C-alpha cells in the first residue's frame, strides 16, 4: 500500500509532463509559495552531468495496469481489516461524499520500507474530467525517499471529445529538491493513430533553475507527437531564468535533443546541444 501511495503521489506530478490538461483557479492558491524566479542560466555541461548516471527505466502500460490493480486490492484489504503495517501504524480514512482521503503514518513498516507522514487530499473524477487538491501539507518520508506537497497545490483535468486539458499549480519538495509550477497548462489530444501534447503556458522552477514557455513560439504548431507505431516527433520551446532559449525535441530515431542558447546570441552551436537516447516503447 505504501508503495502505491508514493506511486500515485509522484504520478500526480510527473503526469504534468506526459499528458495534457486544463484549468481553473484554486481557492487555496494564496497559500502557495511564490515560485523562485532564479536568473541562473542553464548549461549543457550541467545537463550532461545530470543525465550521466541516470537510469532511464522504461515504464510499460502493463506495469501501470498491474500497479492500479494492486492498489485496488490493497484498498479492499484495508476495508476487510487487514493490517497494513507489520510494525508501527497507519490510519487511512475516506469520505466518499466529498471524495476526501486522509492518512497518517507513524513508523509504519510494510515489508518494503518504513514510512512516516500524513496527507489530506480532496479528489473528484467524472466523465468530463476531475481535480485533486492538497488540503493540508502532504508529507511522505521513508528510508529512501521524501516528498512534500504544499497545501493548495492542485491539478485539474478537463476532457472534451478527443482533447484533454491539464492545469496545475503546485509546490513540492522531492528529496530536498524544490519543484514548483504556476499556471501550467498542457493540452493533449488522442486519435486512432496515437496522441500528441504541448505545454500551452506556464512557468516552473526545478531546483535552482527557472523555466517558462517561450512566447515567441506557438506551441500548438510543434506538439510532441507519439504514434502507435512508436514514432515520435515535435519540440518544446522554453526560456531559462536568464531569458536564454531552450529547445527540446524528440526525433523518430529515438533521441531527445536538447539545445541551450548559453551565451544568449539567439543561436544553438554544436557545444550547446545534448543528444540523449530514450525508449518510446509502451
């Protein structure tokens, strides 16, 4: 169960970069911390160092499906009174009329790791979309991982025909790394041949770096397109904290190409380009 809590908490954040979405204001937005608008410029060498020791694990649809099925089984076990923790304690309650989930873990060992933390989250899902909002600071910490999501952080999903809009405002701390977003809007679409998405607007900070959508490009003209045959194409255009241009492209040869205008001259040279192989199989 505890692995599933972490899985869905992380998924709520990482989904912002994978699928599309759309908006609305949160009543708790005022409680969010101001996003850090660092003026630090992105460097290709920093990206090389970051990705050098990174294990890009392929996540297959079957893996996600089995996680969901396991999560549902854990919920049923809890309803039947099965003990979650071998040692320590964890209390979970669900208010179905408001779809609110509350949990509180204290030194709970589930056979995999020991976890401490608490959360209060309100969730709504329906045919036209849904939302999730953190009502009090969500805090999870175990032997290997820590996550804090600040009160007022929210994700909203709107579905109309084949278009999906996902909007988000959030403040998180993942293993002491601050990740925040403001007015982030991702738009995705599906067809019988595959799907596509693009970041329509918004700003983010990841650690000491700040990014925003480059207003000089129309992101709808170069969406990331993923075909059912495994083909990939498209690009994302951003600005870093120094106002330098960043271009992230996916290619049909299974590569991600990142270009950074480090010196701000408006062009990308060979030493301002990083190419990273990735696996598109699902």
